[in-house]
C-alpha cells in the first residue's frame, strides 16, 4: 500500500471527524477549536496536492484570521455561569 494513500485517508478521516464535531458540539469554544483542526487538515490536503501557496493562504487567512475572529466573538458573547446564577436567585 502506498504511504501517500494512507496519509490521505488519515487526514481525510480527521477532516470529516472534526467537521462533524463542529456541528455536533454544544460548547461554542470546542466547536471553534474543532473548526481550526478541520481548516488545518484541509491545508495539509493542499500540501499533498503540491499547492503550498494555497496551503499557506489557508493557514494565514482562515486559521489565522477567521478562527481568531470566531474565538473573540465566542469569548465576548459567552455568559459566565456565575452571572446567570445571580439573576436566577434575585
């Protein structure tokens, strides 16, 4: 069996598993982290296709930009558990 085929199958499985995890996770923080894993594994697929420039743009734009934006949005909009307990008790 060819090593490239084994590597492709492993990263394809990683991509699919993390994409399914993005959709099924309840916590937005874990969903954002799994989105980063999915985007990085897509960049690895680009490297396997000998498209290194596209892979670097994938990492810089999507992982570096979009994922950081999603992370800040999750951090700024997520409510603290102690805040909701105080509202319920009052």
